[in-house]
C-alpha cells in the first residue's frame, strides 16, 4: 500500500507556543489530505480537509485560526497548532487520498501533542 | 451527516477463535474501509471494500451496500490481532471518511 509519513511523532511544548506537524505522501501525489484528531479511547474526528493549492475546509466547531493548515504541494500538508493550550493535547493523524475526488485513504503514524 | 455504528464495542477472544465485527451505516456510501489501529496509534489499512467480498490471509470482509452494512471476519485469531478495529465510510457527497466508534479486540493467549 501507499506510504504516508507524519512528523514529529511526539511533541511536548509549553502553553502559548505553536507547533507544526508535517504530513507527507511518500510514493504518490495527494491532491487531498485530511487531518483528524483522536482523544484517548475515542474514535477519529475529522478536523479539516486540505486541498493542494487552496484553502482548507474546516469541520464545524474547529477553529481555523487555531489550527492552521497548509497544503503547498502534492506531497506535503502541514498542521500548525497556534498558541497551544493544555486542552489542545491530543493525538493528531493525517491521511492522504490516493486518487482524485475518491479513492483509498492512507494514514500517517500520528503525532501525540502534549501541552504543558 | 452519515451515522456509522460498529458492534460489538468490545470483544475478548481466546487465541485461535474466530470472530465477526459488524459496521452499519445510515446512508449510501461511495467507499468503505476497515482499519486496525495498533497500540502505537498507527492505522493499518485492512480493506478498501465499497461492495462485495475480499480476503487477505486470515481476514476477510463483505460489504452489502444495498443493505448498508459491512462485516469483518477474523479467523484463527492471534494475540497480535489485538487492538481497535475501525470501519470508515465515504459519503456520496465527498471524499471525507467518517469513522465508527470502533471495536476493541483483545486476544488472549
């Protein structure tokens, strides 16, 4: 299957700082990528849909100024958690769509963010 | 939005046993995927199965799109099968995946 790489896998930061998470599709081009958030023992919740070269589409209740998404190339999307607070601590997972419009999704390894 | 329900929520098996996990969804879908989330959080693709039946080793899956459900079969379970199994569906309105709540599987030696 296709490979999606996410970095960093784990980050600890102080409250008020910003953290950037990268998501790369290593062996295919991804016009569309998705960012999910997962709390302990819960399912994955979609945060936003990222399309290469255009603005991200955010799900209801997700603050676009808090979670900045950039999809500057067909193989890279980034999520920046701005002015992080302890409640932003979570597991963030990206995925990339292999195909245009529809297709199989492949997920990165996830990034565990802890805000002190 | 579409509702995705998985059952059972928890399942405990002895090694070697067989099991069936179910995924019901409330509307028509373009696609359906099954994933296994390992203890480190990585989501492993098991099946991309909008309809029909597929098999991969000890695992197989069947989706009956007209009746809005999918089944994941695990045969001769092993301790390494432990983890959370998620079903996720793509609504006909777009490519986003909506996840079910998952089935937590524990396989004891």
